[in-house]
C-alpha cells in the first residue's frame, strides 16, 4: 500500500540508525557488531543507551557519524543529542591509557 499526501494513518514517523558499542560496553549489545534499528523520530542518544540498558556512567565516549559530540574533555558525555535518519552512533567505555582510566591529561 502506498501512502500519499494527506495520509492520516496515525503511524509515528521513524528513522533508521546504526549503533555500535566498543570496549566494556560491547556486552550490552551482544558484541561490537553494528545494530541497525528503526526508532521513533526525536530519539536521542540517551534513549539508545536506555534501550540497551547501558548505565550512563559507564559511557566515556559518544561518536555521532565519527565525530565526538561531547563538548569538552572530561565533561559528561552528550546523551541529549537528537538523532537523524541514517546516523551512526558509537558508544565506548573507557579505553586503556585514556583519561577514563585515570591517565593524566596532557
């Protein structure tokens, strides 16, 4: 069935995103293989973390389409960023020898 202009079927708009989890977070996604999801429009990164039951205090890096969306080093990760259709989100726990493991910031 083709939907046309003026369709009032009541279906909420959705977008498709890809989620990847690395390091200590990969078990929450059953491994680090990409997960392709259809989610409601307006979904934020924090919604994805909740969907996979990832404790937000375990997320040390958030990449959106390959770019870090956190405002500054050492700041809480930006989980409020709204997603667009086709976005790729990567979540990571601390990486050895990084500030998340207590290494000094140079």
